[in-house]
């Protein structure tokens, strides 16, 4: 490995290009499902706080259930199903 600044810049540019390709090649469904899984698992809860983690998981699961029930009710009222 040389200490040439041009080589370092080229290496950084190549890594950035590979990151862009990786980010842009993800499918819409795959990246959305990954973010949803992370959201519903409570990954953003503070480290080591199990009550906060389970509170977020339960709250988010109940909100998803509420959205499904309200969608079903709306479909029933509009006689879609």
C-alpha cells in the first residue's frame, strides 16, 4: 500500500460508489419490510431498558392491529367485503 493521496482518494471514491450501488439496488419491498421489522421490534429503544423495549413492541403491535381492524370496518361499511 502506498501513501499516495490520489490512491487514497480513489479508494474512498470506489467505496462510496459501491455503497450507492448497494443502497440503490435494494428492492422497495425488501427495504420497506426491513425497516418495518426494525420498527416493530423496538430497535430504537434505549439499551438495557427492557420495560421500554416491550412497551414499544406492545404499543406498536396494538397500533397495527387497530389499523387492520379499522380497515376491515371501513371495507365492511363501504360493502367492499
